[in-house]
C-alpha cells in the first residue's frame, strides 16, 4: 500500500544542532502512528517540517504521492494536513463557536453552522458554542483545539502532546475520541505518556538526536 505521507532524507539544522538529521518516515492511511523520544530528540521540529511551519533544508515530503516539500503551511492545510500544537492555540477572547467557525470557513464550507456543530459533537463540546474559549477548563481547551483541527476535514491530523495537562479521566475520554477518528482520519501523535502511546498506536517511531532510532 502506498504511504499517505512520506519523508525521504529530511533535514533541518539550527546552527550546529542537527534537530532533524536525514529522517525517512512513512505514515500509512488510517493508522495511529506515535512519534516518541526524549526532549530535544527533534519531534516537534519534524512535525513542523511536515506541516510547513518550518522550511526543509534537504530531503523530500510527499502527501499521497504529491511532492509538498516547498508548499507553504496554509496550502498544506488545504491539502489535508491539520496540526494541533503543544501549547493550546485557541483564540481565547472568541466564543467556542467562532473558534471552530474560522476553521470551517477556511476550507470554504457552505454551511458553517453545520460544520461547527459536527466538529463540536465529535469532541463532546456540544452546548459550549456561546462560551468564551478562554474561560473553558484546560481539558476543554485541548478538545476545542482538536475540534478546530477536525473542522478542517484533514486527511492527516498531527497532535503534539495532546494529553499534557489533562486529568486521568480526561485522558480516557481523549483516547476514546482518537480511536473514533480512524480510519477516516490518519493520526500522527507526539506523546510522552507511554500508557497513551501503547494503548493507541498501531506503530511507533522513536527519534533521538534528530535521527530514527527504531
């Protein structure tokens, strides 16, 4: 089966630091793939290259066979890559509805209200529409961020430390949510909580010093 997303010899250095140092990687359609490694291993830099937030210095990225190595971040979103950040990136002074509506609108959907309702329903935030996003609990803010990602109708959803700061009960709910997204959405998960990784991941890639260890 052809990879949904693939990198060949991906490189990104910062001065003398080899943050990503020749990484070959395959993301298969419909899988939950975890990316793990110690702090400073290059995980966030790697997914920033995938999403277009950082430019590639060498190597190649393909999405469903299409070369997207030089595609800007907004064009990658339109191509089907959504990336939720290590720190919540909601708009705190906007309502929950408006946060998700921005994502729905960005993909050119005709019925914004329906798109918002669908995304909020997927993450269990139905009824929170009118609440100011910054007043949500931290766990609900993380779910709102996932809803914003899902509202883009991505082929690939990249989640960077999504369970950071969540309570145990919230983590169980999050795992159930992620399982419900596949195989329609392919998940790339950066996660330090190894219980979450072992429960969810079909495959695991270990990065260390910018290289694939296993």
